[in-house]
C-alpha cells in the first residue's frame, strides 16, 4: 500500500492554510489594518532608507538589528513611560513570527500552551507548528476574564506558555493589570505572553502590561507595527521582556531573519512615529461612535480597546456576512458563533458599513 502524498506530518494532513479571505472589495474591514497610508513625505523617507541599504545587499544584514532595537525601545518608552533597554527588545517578521519563536523556545514536545477562548485564532497554529500541546480555557459569557477558572486550569495543566491578547482579539477588551500580575505568579515556571498588537488603541486610563515588566521576569509583552503604526505590509513585530528571554529568541531564530530592507523600512517608520500614529485618536473616536451606533440599533457589542468591534448576535451570521459582502463591505466571520467583527476604517468606510448593515438586517 502506498503512503499518502505529500508525506506530511500526520496532524497536518487535510488542513487548509489559515488566512482571512483577500478579496478585491470596495470596503475591506476584515483584518484590522490602519486605513491611512503614509504621506508622500514618509514614503520618500522610507524609499531613501531602502536606497541607502540597496548598495550593500550583497552583504548579510546586522543580525542583532542594533539600530532598530534602539528605535523600538525609545518608542516604547515614549508610548508607555516605561523605560525599556534595547537588550530587552526582540523583533521578527510580524508578531506572528515573534510568537512562533517564543513557542519554539519555551514550548515544544511534552510542554503545553494555554489561552482562554475566545482568543486569537493563530495561537493553536503556533502550538501545532512547534509541537507544543494546546489547551484552551474559556472566558465568561460576557467575555470578561475568569481568574478563578484560570487558576484551576493552570494548576491542572501547568503550562509552559500562556498566550493572551490584550486588547483581546476578537472581543476587543483589554485585560486588567491584576489579572496579568496574578497569572505571572500562577505560572512561575513558564512565560506569560501578553499580546498587545492593538495596545495603542486602548481607551484612556487603560494601562499597558509593559508597566509590569520590572516586577515579573516571566512576563513577555508583544507588539506590532502592523496595526496602529500603519505598517502591516512591512512585517515587523517585536517584544519587550527580560534580556534572558531575548537571548533565548536568538537561539531559535533563523540566521539573519530580519532583512536589511525590513530593518531600514522599520527604522525609517519609527523616525516618523508621530505622523504614522497621527490618526490613532481619530480611529478611536470613530470606534466609539460605531459602538454607540450599534448599541442604539439594538446590537450587542463588546467594549473595545482596539481598532475593531465585535457585534451580534445573529441567528445566521454567515448570511449577514454574505449580505454585507454583496454590498461591497468585507467584515470578518470570526469569534463565537452569532458574532461578527468589523475593523474601524475611515468615516466614509464606516458610513458604507452602517448603511450596508441597515439594509442587510432590515
Ligand atoms: N496578535 C493579534 C491579537 C492579532 O490580531 C494579530 C494580527 N491579526 C497579530 C498578533 C499578528 O500581527 P502581525 O504578525 O502582523 O504583527
């Protein structure tokens, strides 16, 4: 009898690649991008930075991405008021890659990663790809974090890695500090990864997990330039943690994983942080308006600290999703059944979305 072709690992057989549909639609509100591209001035500066490294692309890049690390550390200090040294910063091609590297280093066969659903749908894939066991606990029905349930689950599973988005994707709400601090204490032999992909959008008064770094050596805070920073196409994610954790990342990373082009683009973008992040307040305002509008119309909406909103509930969410798509508006069919997720776009995109939703659910 012949073996299956191609000779895939058994647990990968028949699986479809992960990914939101990349459809050519007038209004794309499905992957939480920042709708505002860079200005001509920033485009010119990024292009000049690439031109500068282009002449030495015959050489491998700086493996330690020294300048970029410093730029990221400076940015974090400005954004949160927390002083972070360059040795506490690590970066890779998107925070997706950062988190895969974390699981390669701290997960692996015989170890388990834990999250609490609804949670970011890529986490089980990082676990699978790094051959780490995967256990998903749950959140409360209102999507709040259930610390008692978490306490019981981690005592039972003894995870090596806990992965938690804050603000949570897909629900949108940030975690309180006491939950993060308690989890770090409950998992002294593992690492607690707080995925702050959307942190810059958090509501006023919501702290960043970075403030807890100094008091918990097993805390890792990941961030990305893909969302608020409006740089999804460049693929740059990073983390802040104890220097020993960054040293562990060095062991598992592929040689020269961050290209000279990526480093140049990200460093140039960091020099224009103020402008690239300049629309964040506007997007938060647009988000709060959207939450208010949806609630006024009788939809259920989770509180959002992010640039997306989870709303429902629909007896047949796929039909609503399809109805919106038929009207040129692409949202995301993700999260608990009955709910849909919409990214916050420009005022014109939001108007197109609300109009389409009214027609679709009439
Ligand atoms: N974490 C969360 C919670 C996300 O929603 C995303 C992107 N959808 C990522 C991480 C990964 O983003 P990137 O790889 O672009 O940094």
